[in-house]
C-alpha cells in the first residue's frame, strides 16, 4: 500500500520470508554464543510478566510488569508499587508501556498515565475524569510518544490525547465516531504509535492504520483489506516501526508483516 502524496511506504509480507533471508546470515555473523542473564522474582523483580522496558538518562533500567515498576542498576532492583507510594495512585500497579522524553522524564501507561521524575523518584498520575473534558480519554493507556515539537501524545482504548504542559491538561482526539459501539471502539483503540518528521503521527488499531496530521488534527485511514473495513480480523494491527529509509513496517494480526 503506497500513498502517492507521501514518501513513506508500508510493507506487508510474511514474516517467514524475513526469517529465511536474514536468519542464516545472522547465524554466520555470530562467532560466539550469546550469554543471557535472567532477572526474575527470585532475584529481585516484582513480577515475571514484563510488559515494557526503558532507560533513564543516568543509565538505570526501568521495567514495567503486571505487578509493579522496577528500577534496575545491573546489580539489584528497586521496586515501586505506585498505588502504595501515593493514595492518588490507587489501583496502579500494572505497567503496560514506557517512554522517555527529551527532557529525561519517564512516562508509564497502565491504569492511567504516570509521569515520573526518575532522579527524584517522584510520580504524578493522570486519569480519565467523567466530568472533565480536559482529562484523559480513557484509563487504559497503551502507547506514549513525543512528536517533532516535543509534545507528548498518549494512545488509549478510546482515542488519542495530547498532553498540554502549560495547563497540565489533555486535548482529546477521536477518529470516526459514527457506527456501532464495536466499530467506534475498533478504530479508536490505539495499540502502537510513532511520530515521523513530516508532521504526522502513525498508529495501529484494531481496524487499520491511521495517519494523524499534527497541523490539521485530522485522521487518514489505511487498510489492508478495504472490502472488509468493518472487520476486526481483516485489518487488525499490532506493532509498527519506522526505519531509517522512511519505510513503515507493520504487523497485521495473524497475517504477517
């Protein structure tokens, strides 16, 4: 699928082909076997189910799990249960995604959004508030990124949110709110995102890929199967990335890359 007005190209092909091409050469290039060190609950990790990993500016590794956040210094792990650190963080132990911004702050998503100042080990939580349109869209946060203007964007179960640092608030964006509840949810349930250098955010959802214009605040839809636009199975995407050549690589659920 190629967008004629945009130099980015999206590739779809079977993962098995990549394996056949790259794995033999990779094996030849490995003169020595890889050595693995395991970090588990037996030697300090809060939980064995790890969802995300990031590194702060001082070199510490932060590990988000199903039950708590871990700060690892290559020798030992310090465990944070955000809901136990602050009563305002009640119910926040599951960490799904992690991101380090240009200022060195860490952002974590789970049951809400957590802003962390790693040096001070200070945590601030943001959540959906029913009567506050300037709060998060939803408490399920799956992806956090920073655009070329250093603005923070959050992908939730119910659309996109921009963090407004000057007002400590959020601006919500949703795509295609017309349709059944299942269809609206499928198009706005953001799974993964990245920002390009041409003024766009790209995101995967349960029902296709979407390009969001930072200038116009509009969405553009890309589907693997246009004839089945309302099908979850036909266009469901998971993870994506942008390579150095400007090409987008997307994993379509059970349909390869």
